């Protein structure tokens, strides 16, 4: 099948978004599209967006605004896809009337046929259960090492600050047989290192198979040398999983475990489901089992009502735990999320920036010290 239409995809956000874009390129290739990195020559331009952070949305919409000129020069299909598409829906058409389609993450697998049959504005943002239709292996896949393999979509935890359940839907897990087939195909083509992706991998469950059992099956694949995973939630990571990590040579010794805050009061408002003491206990167990293991985290500063005392609790916990790396974000209200609806965003932006800068400098120093110790 060939139609000689050239596709350009601009991606913003996390690794899941980049994996989705990779899978989409393979899907479009099957429909006869050509993939281009030249924006001016593209017949179809898709912006794959993330809504988890306001900054990613702003960058995506800034890029989108510049496409009006390209549309005027040459007729081409312009689409907004992903989390921001699910988030803003019809409002995107009102703000950017030159956009032709708005498609949420659950309907990505429909995109080639929607574009080939496009006669009017297309809005496809309702959640569907289908997940494996997008992540089918194709010999034209862009190889990375490690390669990312999605095991689930969405999340059912509903942390009060998070928009993910509203824009990616509740948790839907892939059939383990399809996951294993994808990994075997990758190994046959020379990729020996993979990373499993899920909003919370600990929540994985498919017909009685949990994440640990899935991981055990994957490590038995001949030729696979290393497997890692992101992200784990502190509220339901099991000791059994950590023990398996410690004793199986194929499992990467790296745990990404988002803390978000060192204040129990803030953690409760975030609806995270654990205390700072419980988080410390997980870290202590992990480091006793895997002394050489890498530990990274996510932190949010400036969550509604966060006081200087709350911030100092986070600061002190970072000093105590000494993460290898930390992704530190300034809180921004996300549409639909409970915190945005019921809590006033009352920490001034300058204060958020101050706290953000302090933590960044602290973590930079810790990371450098730990790196020097390993040399």
C-alpha cells in the first residue's frame, strides 16, 4: 500500500509519549505513508501532546500556533493528538480553527484511516479499551537501546494533582502474550535491553497475572540481557518485587520511586496513599537488598497550602535519602484534577521558583558527590 503522503510528528512530554509516537510511525508506514523530519515538506503534521505539566502544553500550543502559516502555504492535514487533545477537545478547534483533527490516546490506532478519509473536522477523544492495536511490532520500527515497551495505558490512582486518569483514562493492561511477543521480536532484531512503561507498573494485572509474574516471564526470554521498568508507586511496591530485582541478573538495578513530598500533611492532600515513614522503609529495604542500586524520584514543590515547614521536611528527606537523581517540578493546577477544583493555588510563583531552585541545587550537589564516590 502506498499513497506517498509524508507524515511529520512533533512530540512533547514523557517517554510514554515518545513510545506512542514511535508506534504511530510504524502504523502509518503500514498504510503507505512516508515519514519525514522536514516540516515544510509534510502533508500531515501531528502534535503529540502531554498535559501532565502545564509547560509541555504551552510548548505544544506555541508550536501549533506557528503552523497556521504552513497551512496557508500548502493544504495539509494538521492534528492535535494525545493528552492535551483529550483534555481540551472542541476548544482546540475554537482556538486553532486550521486544525483538522483532535484525537485522544485511546484512539491512536484509528489515525491513518481517519486521515485518509478526512472530509471535515474530526474529533475522536472517547476512551476505548483497545490497547494492543497500536503496539504491534513492525520491521521498520526505529530501534533504540533500551527499547521502550508499553505494558499498560492510563491510571486509576487519582492522585489529587494528576490529570492522567482524565486524559489517558483508567488503567488498561496489555495481554502479556503480546508484550512477550513484542520483546521477542525486538531481541531477534538485536535489541537486548528493554524498559517496560506504565504509569504505575505495580498496578499491572491481566487475567490474574500481576507485574511480578509478568516480569518473571520476560526475564526467561532467551537473548534478552536486561530489563528495567518505570514507574513504581510507593503505596503498592512489594518486597517480593525488590527481592526479585536483587537476585535476577537480568533486572536493571534501578528503581524510580516518586516521593512528591516529604510532608505527611501534603502527601495526604495529594492522596498518595503512604507516609514519609513508609517511604523511608521502602528505601531502606531496597538499599539493603540492592546496595549498589540506583534510586531516582519525582518531587513537586509549591503544592497548595505547602508551608516553609512542609518544604523543609522535603528538603531534609532528600538530604537523608540522597537520591541518584530527582525530577523536580513546580506545581501547576491541572484541569479536572481534584486539587485544581478544591484547593487554591496559594503558593506564589516566586516562592515556587525559590523552592525549586533550592532543591535543584541540592540534588545537583548530591548527584555529583555520588558520582565522584563511584569513580
